[in-house]
C-alpha cells in the first residue's frame, strides 16, 4: 500500500503542501484539505482516498478562483460558471462551487441584474432592449431581467433618448429633414429604445427646437434695438452695454454672445 513519505510547504504558496509517496512527489493539496483528511507522514493512500482528496482540493481551488474573480465586480452565475470551466474544472465540481457561492450569497442573479441595469442607466445611453439582450447573454433569466428593468422608468428612457437625439442630430442638415429623422430614428431603435419612446423623444426635440427658434428671433429683435440705442459708443463700450441690455432682458450669456457675433457678421 502506497504511503506518504514526506510533506513540504510550497515556496510560493504557504497554504499549499506537496505530498510525496515513497519519496517521490505525487500531488499537492490545500492546507484545509490536508487537515480535513488528516494527511501526515505514514498515512496509507488508497485509490479511494486519493480520489476524495483530489476532488476536495479541486473544489477548494475552484472556490478560491471564483472568489478572486468576484472581487473585481459583481458577476452572473453563468459568468462564474464559464470562467471556472475555462480553468479546466470538471462540470460536477463547478456545480458544487456554484451552489456554495449561491448559498453564501456571493452569487445572486436578481441582485446582479438590478446592479447591472442601474449601472447602464447611470453610465450609458442604452435603452432597455439592449440592456435586456446583454443580461440574456450573461445567462440571467427573463423574470429577473424584467423585474430589474422596472427600475428603468419611462421618464428615464425618454430622457436618455432625447439626450442621444440632441447629441446626434446635426445642426446643419446635409440631406432632407425626413431622411435625417429616419436615420436618427433607426439609431435610437438600435440602441434599444421602443418606438413609443423614440416618437416621444422626437416630439420633445422639435418642441425645444421651436422654443429655441422663438427665443432666437426675440434676441435678434432686442439686439437690433440695443445696437440702435448704443450706436454712438465705441466698439468695445457698445458691445459691453449691449451685453448688459440683453442680460437684463433675461437672455443667457451663451445666447447673447451668439447674437452679438451674428450682428457683427451682418454688419460686415
């Protein structure tokens, strides 16, 4: 019967031990495994004992790998499973590790989905359909996904879609407005927003455009009055007085600078 002849601590990992049988290196185990199976010099190593030791050690190593993998960010159950399988662990061993992680609440797809949705809402312009697709790819079930997406309100979706629309819509058109609208519409739809949200975003966008146009016409008219009123002053003084005049009328500094540039260009 094979007998353990020597046990040494590994140099690079003080929690793992090298096991020698008949003075020849045979295998290594975690310290907890060494203690659990009471391995010591003189212990007889049967085939059954060796299989049990190797299985327990594989579970310990895989569990440690999973904890380290989870230390960087939250993961779905499938993400951890795929990671462990890539580490050449047996499927049965992976299942044991996953159950342990779930029981200890290191893995929870509902909590993962909620955190994932919140992160996408805070840090991206993605719509719910794209987020749902990403979660499905990570192995999260539809029930958990749908429950989590309830936290992505219609108002937030509309805000995201409108922000994307305002960012992407060109100030100067190089094609017809209908053609440009279609292009942006498809972009928003590909971002995961529903037809309803996209249509509402366009309605809000054009409403803001109309308001901007009305304010532009108003500041142009007031700018013309200011120019006439302070025509006798030097260029620098006239510009400062026009700024003050328009600011008192309630216009923003951005709009004031824009109209002064416009008036200056018109006068050239």
